[in-house]
C-alpha cells in the first residue's frame, strides 16, 4: 500500500443560466463518477432569490465568499449561458484555487460599439419582468432566436419550470449582468494558461459559430461540439458528464503517477 497521501480532487462548482436554479444540473450530476460537485443558486434565483448583486465584480466577491462559507478551497467551474459568463469573469480575476473552466453556450463579451444597444435591450426585458405577469413574459422570452430549436412542447415545459421565479429579482440580475456591462474576455481566453473547455450545440447556430471562431483565436481552448441546441446540459447531460469524468480521471491519474 502506497504511503503517499491521497490528493483530494477539486470540487466542481456549477452555475445555471438566467431563470434557472441549481436543480438544472441534476442530470449532469447523476452521471458524474466520484466527482464532488456543488450546484449553486445564482443571486436572484432559487433559494438565493433575496440576494442582490449590482455588477459582475459584486458577483465575483459573492462567489468567493460563498466558496469560503462552503469550505471549498480547490475547485473547477462549469457555467451555462449567464452562469458561464459569470464563471468566465470570475476566472479572469485569477482567484486562488481555480483549476479549470467549462463554458456552455456562454458569450465572451461584445465589442464596445454594441454594448449600449444590448444594455437597452436587456433593460426592456427587465422592465417587463418587473411589471408584467411572469407567464406572459416567459412566453415571449422563449420565442427569442436563441431558443429557435425548441419545440412548442419544450417551450411550454420551460415556462412551467421557470414560473416560480420572482420577476423583480430576475430583473435586478438581468440589469446587473447584462452582456452590455460585461468586459470583453476574448483576449483573456486567448492568453490564459487555465484549462478551458467550451461546449456548443450543432443546432445553436449563433453560439456554435462563436465557439468555432473562439477556438481559432485561442488554440489551447478545447471546443467540444455536441448534438443539440443552446441548452446542452438538458439535452445531452450524459455527454457532458462523460467529458467531466474524463478530465477528472486524467487529473487523478497524473496525481497518482506523481
């Protein structure tokens, strides 16, 4: 029996998208093999619906504090859409203990010329979330082009899953974390030594094209293409879990060899 102490593997922190909650990762978590994972409710969502953050930087500090409170010192991040953008910003701040980043359908940031129009776009949605019946807003929300691959049945299911959200809390988070407020992190992705992987769906034309372009700019980034649309962790949870298991298994083998 080896006398070497066994190195504990980093915890997998999972961040959902706007309108979601920590349970969105349940099917992915089920497929993980011995990986310690922690799915969090974002501020304004789920059990944290009362939590408010005013910016990407405020979220970064909230996440740092949350990890300390949970006793997490070494971790990896997996984020979808808004959760991916927040994970990316957090990673760019070079927090101690972060060992890998997985992005799913997440935007690295707009050019400066497009940010003001995006802020105005998100403000219009935020006002609707504040003022209108949530079911009406969600019905229109899931008609946006990014959700074009959803069937009518899938749209109805998404609306039912998201109807428990608190409209004003969603509005606050949408304003604070608008893509228009996000700094461009393309160059950071190009230069970082942190292991980064990006999941995109073949049917998600916008983000699959974005990820393909990103992979040409950042050769160290691993672009993983899956059959599906924008919401891959719901469509292909087993495939995402397989990729995560493979990374952790390789990591464990490398540590054991040393």
